[in-house]
C-alpha cells in the first residue's frame, strides 16, 4: 500500500530519497575542518540528523544545493548510500542568493594577487555593474578603495579566479559570510573590517553546470533559500551502509516515516526559526 506523503493537516512532506553515493555530486567545495568534525560526530552518533538537499541533473544524478560538508563527511567514512531531500530546482520558491566573505584583518589579500590582474574601480556601484555583466569574477571592498578581478566569460575560467582569490586567505583567518558589501554598515556590526570579498550572483543553470566541472566553487559563496526543509530525520546510518538495494532502503525509509506519522512525531512549523547554537 502506498504511504501517505502528507500530514493530517494536508501539509506535503519533503521528498526524501536514498541514492547511491556515486549519483551525488557537488557544486562547491567542502570545508575540511567542518568535514572532519562532522565525520567524527556521524561515527559517534551513528545517525544522519539533517539530510543534504539535492536537485536532479539533466543528464542523471543529483547536485547538492546545501550540504556539501555532510555529503563529503559521509563519503569520508565510506557510507555507500546517501539520504537527500530532493527539490524541484526550477520552482521560483527556491531562491539562489550569494554570500560575500568579510575578513576582519586585511591579511594582505590584495597584495597576494597578481597586480596586473587587479582593476581599480570608482566605487561599489561600478563593481556591482561589472559583476552583473560578467566582466569581473569577483571584487574587493577595502578602506583603500574598491577593486575587481577579471575572470573571463567562461564559467570554468571565472571559477578558477575565484578559487585563487579565496585560497589567498582561506584557513589563515576567520571568514564571516555576509549578505552585503556595505563597508560602513558592516563596520558597525564587526567593529573592524579589513576587506570584503564580493562575489557575483550565479544562475541556477550555472549551478547545474558546476556539478560536471572538475573544479567547484569555493565553500561559502552560494546561498540557497529552500522552504519546507526536512530537519532531524535522524536516519540510522545502518540503513545507508547495510545490505540491500536503493529500492529496498527507500521502502524501509517510507516505513520509518509512516511510523513516525502515526506516533505524531512529525511537525511542520510555518514560522521562521532562529538557531542559536548549530
């Protein structure tokens, strides 16, 4: 008998699916430090709390929209199947935004880049215009001025430029993800701002293309806003690494979800939620 995919209120449940690990691809790098910590926690708790979110790829397989660290941690401990929340990427309810990187110390980012490739700009308005038309791969907003880094029209070339810029500071200084490049406003929140690394907005089509590129976006740039997220699924890892096909595992998952529905253990919260200790 087919299991209900709705709560008694009529709320549609998120789509959860177990897939072979080889069918899951990334569009961005994982954070090595967070991956190590996650791998340890996964082995200690022996459950996957929150599933990564993935979207179908045109040629088959799925790209991770959110959850590169969890996906990489599962791979690192040899889990052969992954649990994903599957979403329809083309729907307007799923929004793709961008984070910028704020560094409280300058860390000589500007000086570490080839100076012949650094373009001096008049202001942030020009930076945003040239990022928008694809003339620049990214920009730098500092007390000394506003600068840009050309990256070429080709997606792979622009990703290469972004990787070189982020590599100049990643792992050397704390990175704060911020939604704006407003130097004055951010100074009020962070007391001191050395440099803001400003990234362009990417399209959903580019995210799908990144799944097939060897080099991915650096971690912490794309920001997907996804409604109806599945949290605290708490799937035992034995389901993912034990014997059985994907179809058999998905049948077991459906039974688990149905049992929780009958036990009134699944809740849907329409209100915005703030987590103070993730």
